[in-house]
C-alpha cells in the first residue's frame, strides 16, 4: 500500500513539474557536474560540484528525508552527502604518471535551492585533493568522471595551474562556461557541454619547446592562479603561538601591500590633504575610520554570503557598494573644489578689517583677500580647515568596499571553526591597509607644509594645486560610479 502511494506521489510530482516553468535551465531531469582541477608542485586539487535538478532530487528524497517530515534539514543533507561520497569518489578516476591518485575530501557541502513546483534542487560541493611527487615532473595526468554517465546533463572540466606550474598538451581548457554550475550559457542549453575526461601534462617552470600551451575557451593562453596568501593564513594544519604571531605580522603586511595596489584611495587621500590645514590627528582618524569600515564590511558581507545568499547575491552587492563609495568621493571632491576655488579667487567669506604695514606704510582692507600693495600681489585666504565630517566620509569611502581576500579568509575561518583567529586576522589586515593610507596622508601633509614655507610655495602653480587636487577627487569619484554601473 505504501509503495503504491509513493508511486502516485512520484507521478504527481513529475506532472506538477512538467506543468510548471522549468526552474532548472538544463531541465528538470538533468544531473549536472563540474570538475575544476588545480595543479601545484605537491598537490592536485579538484573542486567537484554535483547539481541534481528537481526530479533526481525528488527521487533521492526518500534517502535524504529520514524523519519523513517532508523537509530536508541540514543534518539530513550532510548525512546524505557523506553517503553519496562513498560511492561518488571511486568513480572519479585520476592518475599521474600512470599511477592512480587517491582523492580525499577536505570539505563536503550540501545545499538545496527552490525549483519548479516548490521542489528542491540539490547541490553537493566537494573540495578534493591528492598528493603529487614533486621529483617526477613533467608528469602526464588523466582524469575521468564516470558518475551518472547514463543521465542527461551538463558536464564540464576546467584545468588551472598555480603560479610556478606550467600545464601543456591539454585536452581541457583553463576557463569555464557555467561558473561552477551557477549559470549556463543560453546558446548552449539545447546541446549541453559533455566533458567527461581530460588529459594534460604539467611541470614546474616553463614547458618544453614545442609543447602546446594550456588555452582558455576563447583561444587565449592561460594565466596561472596566484595563491591567496591571506586566506592561506587560516588554513595551516595547527595554530601554535609562534604561527599565530607570524600570521598576524603577515596579515598586517598583506594589508599594507594591498593598499599599495591600484584603486585603494591613496590618490584621494593625498589630493584631499593637499593645501589643507591637516594634522597627524586627522591622518590617524582617517586610518582608523578606514579600518573600522573595512572590517565591518567584511563581516557584513560574510554573514550575507552565509545566511542570505538565496536572497542577496554578494557579487551583486559589490557594484552597489562601489557606487556608494564613488558617490561619497564625488561629493567630497565637488565640495572641496568649490571651496578651494572660491578661496583662490578671494571669494571666501572673511571679517573686514584694516591694518597698516610698517614696511610700506600702506593701509588696506583684508575683506579683499587677494590684493596688491607695494607692487606685490598676495592673498590672506586661510588654508582650508579639515572637518571631522568630511574625514569620516572619506574614510568610509576608502573602506566601504571589502577586499575579496579578506572575505575568503572570514568564510574559511568559519568553515574551519577558527572564527576568533579569523576575526583577529581580518582586523589586523584592515589595520595594515589603513596604516598605508595614513602614511600616505602624513607624507602629503608634511610635503605640502615644506613647500608652503619655501619660495616654491609662493608660486602660482603650487597655490593652484589644492584646487586641481579637489577636481581630481571629483573625477575619481565619477569614474568609480561609472565603472560600478558597468559591473551591474
């Protein structure tokens, strides 16, 4: 009786899905797989993704939903994924130099997404790895995914070397089409990709003469993956006091180096402080604001990635945050440009008063801030006073866009159960970022004061530099806004 009831439910489910709009791009019956192979000198890693559409997930529901309440709890998904792993991994055949390599799973993540007819779509992601012999290179690699050969679906293989490793004579490409089965090209849905096996050779250093280099799907030569040094700090096998100390030093240094790369506000900070009445306190406050904003931004985006990715995609938030950051920079630049331009032309407001110069005996009103007496033209316009409000806005704009490496660090810390250490590393990384920006601010302040007290500081070019720098800030803000709109 129960088996008959299950058959009826299965038929009804298929009927409902058939009448609904197909939620899965490859069809409700498809089982889709992605293999991302990464080769380093001592390890070969595979990012394996299994995507089961509505019907295959429904067929597996009896094994997943062990308490029969009609819902998949995370514990049930984890148990099912562990059971699938024992049968799935043996069908991933990997050999290097003719010798089989045993793959072990460093992590297994099972999730569901809503599909047609309120049926779930199951996804399982494995991070697999196997050891390599660094002395036996160059070495040929063969890989085959023999899982679900009888099922229709998308099957994709991507091969990427890390820095220092060359991959050549490869039957696979270095770039993917589906972003690990997250999106599928519309033009390929009627004839889905069916890459089941791959062969390639790798070696440390340069490939031999005459070898065919690894290519991307558009025919360009592949570029090696640069390892994320920041994320590696959290994944060490054991955290001892010495390792933790050196990890903090490295995090600070990486944050400082990260600030040196293009697009992290050095130009804006320098242009803002040129011609202003800034102090070391102002520069320190600016660095502290960047630190706090950047750290909170990483935490917030990490929480969204973990708990709200079904509703808010982190990659969709980045252009929005970039636009807000650019808007703040543009507003600061336009305001500074107006104030500095008015001050340069003597239009700034000032109390009207008279006094005499003893050397020339001339008397004049200082309500006219720019004037001539005794054959000399000069201005009594004061240097621009920095406001804490504008400094706060500038600091927020500099730290608003979280660094992807810091985000990966936080997510890795959560998955490895090292949240406290991850939080400290993220804060120290942000401190390194802010220290560099603060250093640039102090450099511009003291250089500006040195020029201001010299004869060079009396030149018309140097006096107009603050006006020009404010215009630069506004232009940078406009470019950031423009680029963020193109990313959407």
